[in-house]
């Protein structure tokens, strides 16, 4: 495959990852914010509380949190408590990363099918006000699992290569 075709496929792959991580999570956050403001306006200004904004804001929060976590993993920007990790040698840090990433990779891989099965089962239940099937509400968790498995798997691959090549001392 030529370098030009490889670059085109890489851009397409990056776009497919960007859609849930950047664009859908941003749209979900915007929805959360707008619905929250609508809810406040109707409740406190018009004294006519609505049911649907609360329901939609919960679904938007789930989508924002789960897909936003995927975006944070892209840059390893999650909150960490690294008091011990920072004091270790580069080799010790690599070993800790391998252990932690292996545990996450294994747990999320084991959870993938049961989660899919549960989300599929939730299709039969709908939300009260908007009648949104719960598989749509909880579906992004499957995307989260798949993206995190992929990112952690790639981190494992690069760290194992570093260890095998002896690049870390």
C-alpha cells in the first residue's frame, strides 16, 4: 500500500475515533447545558416544572461522561494519584503501567460481551417522559469499552516492545 493510501486510511480511522470522542461528547454536553437551562427557566421563572428535561439531561450526562472519558484517555489526562509511581525508576514505572493496563484490558474485555447483552436487553424498556429506549441511553458505554480496550491494548503493545528492546533502564 502506498504512503498516500496509508495516510488516507489513517485520517479516516482518526475521524471515526474523533466522532464519538470529540463531536458526540461535545454535542451531548451542549444538550445537557441547554436542557438544564430550559429546566431552570420553566421551573423557577414560569413555575411550570417539566419532566422531560431532567430525563434528557441524565442521558446527556451519561453520554458526556462516558465518551469524554475516552477523549481523556487519548491524552492520558485522567486524574491519577502518582505519589509512589513518580518516585519509581523508569523500569518500575513501565512494569506498573504494564500491570495496570493488563488488568484494565482484561477486565474490560471480559465485560464487553455481558455489557453488550445487557444493553441489548435494555431495548425493551423505555424512559417515562420521552419514551427513549434505554439501549440508546446506555449504548455509549459499549463504545467506551471498545475504545478503552483499543487504547490500553496499544499502550500494552508499546510498553512490551520497549521492554523487549531494552529501551527502559
